[in-house]
C-alpha cells in the first residue's frame, strides 16, 4: 500500500458503528446539522409557507385549500345559527366569493352587512361575462327586494331588474 492511498475509514468519514452510536445518543452527523443562522422556528415557518403555496397550486379555488375549507364550513353551517359567523370568517380571509351558490348563502346569513356585500358581489358578477343566476337565486333576490332594510331592498331591486 502506498502512502497516498486512502483507506475507507480515513479521518473525515465516520464508521458505521460511530454513526449508529451518534444516532443512539441523539447527535447529528455533520451533514445533518442545520446551517448557522437558521433557527428551527424559521425553518418550520418557511416549510409551512411553502406547503401553503403548494396547496394553492393544486386547489380548485383561487384562494387555495384554506378558502375551500371555509367554503365547506359555510355549506355545513347553512340553515343553522352559525351561518353568519362562517360567512364572516370567509369574508375576512378571502373577501366575497365568486361562486353564485356561496353568495346565495351569504344572502341567507341574516346579517345586513353580509347581505349587502353579497348583493354587491352579485352585481359585480353580473357585469362580467358568463354569469347565469339560477331560479332559486332569482327568487331569493326578489324576496330581498321586500326587505324592511332600505339599502338591502334597493340593491336587490336593482339586481333583480338586471337578471
């Protein structure tokens, strides 16, 4: 063996038994150590943000998986006392939805602020191309035109005239 031949176990490589001993004792190998300046909390935050971006890429809605969950919460709360709270949570995270069915649920919430916002979102959707209101939504808007709140009634009348 010549002097410059390196054995498989030279100084900078760990033997298998040394690796096993470090693993048992909870020590990490030099390759497993985190670079200096990156804390575990920062690494976790970056990972969560990356996962959230990936969820957004593979989600059907424009807001991502979180918005889909909030939409599902609205559908689950429809017809219950928690509908207005579910609608507020959705609005706070994603604004008013583009989906006419979800907007119809906003109109059912009983909260004047949510109903007015839902009617305004429906008016904006009517200005866009391809919006078709279902018969149930039209009936709902006609009923809101009879609302005792003047603002709701006026918005609903104007919207009913466009549909």
